C-alpha cells in the first residue's frame, strides 16, 4: 500500500496535492523516504523564513549591479516539497503552504509528521489539503522491504491520466464521505483524483471498484469522524417472487443495489485505520481548537533571545540590536538613485539612510505554571489530597520536557495555604506534599484569593499561569474566618469574576460522586472549563489536565 500511495502521488501531484506521512524517526520511515528521493523533493523546515519560501532580493547581485535583483523562492518552483517536523509547523507557514497548494502551481507537499503524543499533529490547514495519508507506525521492520518507484510506469500512467473517465464515481465518493462524517468539500475531490490516478496506473480507461476502494482507504480513513454501525443480518426468509409487471419497483431495486458497494468502501476505510488513531487525530483537533498543540506558555516578543522574527525599522539602543544583513537589503536597491541625487558623496561606499536601519526581533515562549488548588476539607480529604499529590508528581515528571512549573494551594479549616510555590524540583515537591494535612471546613473564597495572588505573581515573573481547582463541595467559610455560607459564596463569586477579568485560564474538576451545580456556577463566573470526574485517581487527573489545558 505504501509503494502504491507514493506512485499515485507521483502520477498526479497536482490533483492529490501531497502526502501526510505520519511516522516517528526510524528505519521504516528511512526506507520510505529513500523511495521518495526519486521524486527529488526539496526540504523545508517549520521555521523557514518568508524570503526563502517566497523569494526576495539577491543581496550580492544587487550590490554588484546597483540594480534590484531577486532570487526565486521554494514556492515559485514546481515540484515536491518535504516539510520536516510537520507537527511543529506554525500557523503562518501552514497558511502560506495551503495557499500555494490551492493555486495549482504544480506543487505537492510531503508532510513528515513525527507526533508522539495525543494533541500533536499536522495543522488543520494542511491536513485538509493533502490527499493521501500513511501511518508508518503500524508497520514493523520485519513487515517491510526495500522498494523503488517505477519511473517508466509512472510516466506511462501520467500520459493516460487525462483520458480516464470518472462517470458517477464522484457522486459515490460524496455519499461515502457523508457516511463517514467528513465535512470537508476538498475530500471528495482529492479522493476522485486518487481513484483516477489508480485507474491510470492500472492501465484502465475508467474508474472501477478497486480504484474507489484504494481512494477511500488512502484519502478518507484519517478524516473519518465516525463509522456507521453495521446493521445485524436479518433472519433468512424465503424470497418472494418479484412481480413481473412493475418496472418502477424493479428500477428502484437496481438503484438500491448500488448502495452495497458504498458499505464496502466504508469497510475499506475502517481496515486502513490503525487502532486508536482516530481518537488521536480527534484529540489533535481539540487541542488545536483550544489554542495550540504545544505545552509551552504564551508567545512574547524579545530583543535578545528566542526564534528569529522578521526585522523591523527602528533605532539602535535600549537593548535593540541592528540587523546588518536586513539593513543592507533595505539600502541596496536605492544606491544608484542616491548617487545620482548626491554626486560626489560616498564614492564606491554604500550610502545608508536612517530609514534603512533594521532592528533584530525574536519570539520567546514564557514558562507555564500549573497552579493546583486542592480541597483538603471534609471526610474524604485524605483520598483527594493523595490524588492531587500523585497528579502533581506526574505533571512534574513531564516538566523537564514541557517547561512547566507546578504550584500547590491547599484549603481546609478556616484558611488556604500556598503549600508549594512554583517549582520544577521533584524532590522539593515530594517533601512539601508529604505532610499535607486534611479535614475541616471549606474556605473556598480564601483559596480563590490565594490562587489569584499566586497567578498574578507568576505573571509578574514572566510566566503564564493556569489554575486547576479540585473540589467536591462549596465554600462555607468567609474571608474573615466566620462560618457564613452566604457571605462565603458571594466572596467566592467576586474573586472568580476577578480571575475571569484578568483572563487567567482555569479548570474546575468536580471530584464528587454527584455533580454539584454550585461548582458549575462558579466555573461559569470564572470562565473556566468544567469537568466532572468522580472517583478520580492521580493518572486520570493528570491526563485530564494535560488534555484540557492543551499540554
């Protein structure tokens, strides 16, 4: 199937637009990439500059000639592009590549997706435009063998491609897409191009059943949101003889008989889909909809460090550094005009103006801090605190790669306490959590106040805070320490509104056996995500937090 998919891409790169190759680094992927090398793909990385992508001024030629000279970008030359680390592709690059593919400029993209966890994956702008999908992680090394694309067979199929008749194939592909829950309007067009290329590869003059099965397996399986339930087979019954004098009913039976292959096409898509991949891809869609697929904090501009951004006009000083190359690029096209306007000045030297100066810019990622606010009150406090301890330790174990800090606020009795300031130290965290007590009333308002202050302090240190509340009750202790449930509720609502006004992301997890409407109201006032999670344990809490917060 892999060799077939690569051959179809080579036959009609403009119609199929490209290939989403999902695979971790390893010998199986190396074997496929070695076969792809016959197509001569040009590599690009996720952080390629706009100048390299879309072309720009050729600085050396411009300075030598005194006139504007430019070089072509990768998107201006037809052919195959190979996007490495496609799971890290930023939204801006995904949009540019998607626009280039839509312009039908003879480009095809091979996106090498190395996503290893749920919530990661190719941006939706590209996933919708690439016709073919292959998941190599389902193949073991022993199940593969070296192969090479047959370039003469591909050339013959390309010559035959324009003469392949589609007939009613497109209508059937649209019906199958609807049955699979695929809403993209591009999907049937890409599947039709795949079926037509496969028919040309077989040497046929029209699309047949096997062409449609290949198209559905390669183009629909990864985009399917659900599969229709297979209806139980009815009990065998003696067929009644059809009436001889009702041609309309006979024609209806012939039309209904054509629906059977549609079910077979759906089964082809189901067979192509690896176990668990549909859930992973849907989790990636959710994570992208919630603002990103990275566990890092918010992006911020910097003059010193981070990923380079395009330079901008400005003045040096106050920490700003001059981008010499960008300054020369800005000044070079104007040299001939400036020498004509200012004869006798400069000689052969470059004439610079203040408006030519360009300042370097970078984009840095802030560290993220997860602030756990744990209800340690009541008779079940010991179990909840133990769950929170385990969740914090599990999240800390991932902090080294995700750059996360973790803080812990516990509330019980008449007050709340910051038990653990933002930290990445696993040893310190375990030591602080070991003696965390439980029992007593529920000072929820004070816990909200402490959590808000901790989040504001974290922001002051350049971190991006996120609050996670774990509780199964409602507040009954006011800020002044009195047991006044009404006052405590009003104060909690006021502080929750303050958290929403400061736009601090928050998550409320109801760990009670029966969901509490008071917690739902509090989450709405805080503009937080509400999750009901009875009988939670450490791993389920950690997984829920990671999924809900996009980590």
